C-alpha cells in the first residue's frame, strides 16, 4: 500500500511538472508574431473617406468599439461613443471588452505607430506584442486589401480622443492558453475587386456576414455550412438568438427574399421610431441600423448577388429560445 502511494505520488509530480512545463512553454513561445512593420500612412482625404466608410459599415470596427444601445432594436451605436470601447465580447470565454481605439494618448491608440495598429488589426497582437483575443476578428481583416487597411487606420486616427480606460480582459482556462497561440504573421493579403464583378465585390465586403452566419468549430467554418446560420448569441435578457440561414435555400434560407425586401430590411431600421424591440418582437445583435446608416445601395446589391450565388443549404434555424425554457 505504502509503495502504491509512493508510485502515485511520483506520477502526480510528473504530471504536475509536465503541466507546468507546458504552461511555461505556451507562455514563452506564443504569440509568434514578428516586429511591427515600419509604416507611415499618408492620411489623404481619399483614404480617410474610404476608411470611414469601411469602419462604419462592413468592417464593423465602430460597431464593436463603441457603446451599443441595447434598449433599441439592432443595438445602434450611442452617438459620441465612437471608438471608446468597453462593450464585452467575451461570451463563453470570459470578459473581453473592446479596446479604446480613439486617438487618446493615454487610454487609446494615440501613442501607437501606424505599423503597430496595422499589426494589431491583421496579426492579433497589441503594441507590446501581447495576444489579442480572436473576438477581435483579425483573421478576417488579414483578408482585406492592404490599401483598405491603410485607409481604415488613416480614419481611426481621426477619431476624437476619448479618455476611457478599458479594463484588462479576463479569459477562462484553457482559452487563455489557446488564444495566445492563434496570432500569426500574414503572408498574403486580399485584393479589393474592381467593382465590375458584383459577386466578387459582395464576397469581399461580406466577410463579416460570413463570420456571424456560418456555424464553426474551433474557428473553422464547418465545410458546406457557409451562411447556413445557427450561431448562438446569448442576449442580456437571457434569450438565445441564432443567426439566420442566409443561403438561397427557398424553404429554410432567404431564397424567397427579393432584392427589394433584402434592402428594405436594412433601410427600415433607419427610422428611430421603428427601433422598439417590443414592436419588433425581439432584439438582435445583427447591426441592421449600423449598416443601413452608411452602406451604399451598390454594395448592398453586391452582397445580395453574392448571397444568391451561394449553394442553398437546407438548415432550419430556430431564431430565438428562452434560456432554460427550451
Ligand atoms: C466583433 C467585434 C470587433 C470588431 C468587428 C473589431 N474589433 Fe477591434 N477589438 C475587439 C475586441 C473585443 C478587442 C480586445 C481584444 C483583447 O483585448 O484581447 C479589440 C482590440 C482591438 C485593437 C487592440 C487595441 C489595444 O489597445 O490592444 C485594435 C487596434 C482594434 N481592435 C482595432 C479594430 C479595427 C480597426 C477594426 C475594424 C477593422 C476592429 N477593431 C474591429 C472587437 C472588435
Ligand atoms: C454580429 C453577428 C452578425 C453579423 C456581423 C451579421 N449578421 Fe445577419 N443576422 C445575425 C442574427 C443573430 C440574425 C437573426 C436575428 C435577426 O433577424 O436580426 C441575422 C439575420 C439576418 C438576416 C435575416 C434573414 C431572414 O431570415 O429574414 C439577413 C438577411 C442577414 N442577417 C444578412 C446579413 C448580412 C448581409 C450581413 C453582412 C453585411 C450580416 N447579416 C451580418 C447576426 C449577424
């Protein structure tokens, strides 16, 4: 018996040593990302305008990095909070507040170089090389055209400084270890399509749509389930909301949604009076109001063309479940 305890004791020590070794290794070896590039982005009026458009529409920067008004349908951005950060995107993984990306020198990006911001947005590490959680969708942004990323940076540099210290994130085990292994150097950036090919234009702009509308496991979209919906979003009131199937399947997707109705769904959220979640019957994280405010009809049409060119997937999604009452 004594001997057995001794063996178990030794085994336990070995296990603990291995775990500690693994922990130290992960801490020391990751994130594996190179130094920030030397960059000086000329803030031309064209760049600032293009960056403003993207950051306030399909790149969703201002949507996540501001205060959203949860009392209104589609949770519009509270005016004056643009870029100040603080809303929590942690969901199941812990507490992950969006950072302050205004030009404030102390609490925002005022002291970051263009290269450091570029590296954060595309490789997922902060000024000091510490990992960012993938709730900041840097892997998506690395698929954008460099020139568009420069435009976004030129624009966010113009955000008026807001002094707002965002608390540190607090991740649960083991995601705190997993997340630090994800940041990576980008070897190939995307290319902005020329606008003649509407489907390509829709694909380029629809990255964020794909992110929320495709079921995934460990960050990888399940093969064949692109845009098939069903991702869960727990809402503050305890309901679980799921993203819709937006493939052109006629029965369970948006195959019967005409172009006019698709665009009208966005535009109907421009009128503040229509943003009462009670009359809508539910509230949603889908940024209807945010997109409607800025996006051009040309871009919305291109996204519609792109979605209609997808493979229809039959996948019935239950939009809302009351938690615990299922
Ligand atoms: C889905 C929500 C979301 C979107 C969209 C998003 N971000 Fe973030 N971002 C976050 C969160 C959350 C963090 C904090 C991550 C962390 O602390 O690990 C963050 C962190 C950052 C940081 C690091 C700042 C710091 O102090 O460490 C920068 C820079 C940044 N985001 C810029 C952008 C830009 C520019 C865009 C648009 C191209 C964008 N973000 C889009 C959620 C988002
Ligand atoms: C933050 C996650 C998120 C993003 C980003 C997002 N959606 Fe959604 N979307 C949802 C959720 C959740 C729903 C279901 C609730 C609702 O209807 O608002 C939804 C619903 C929809 C619907 C309604 C479908 C129906 O059955 O009538 C359409 C159309 C749609 N989204 C298109 C898009 C497009 C196009 C984009 C990109 C511009 C996009 N979504 C980006 C989460 C998202």
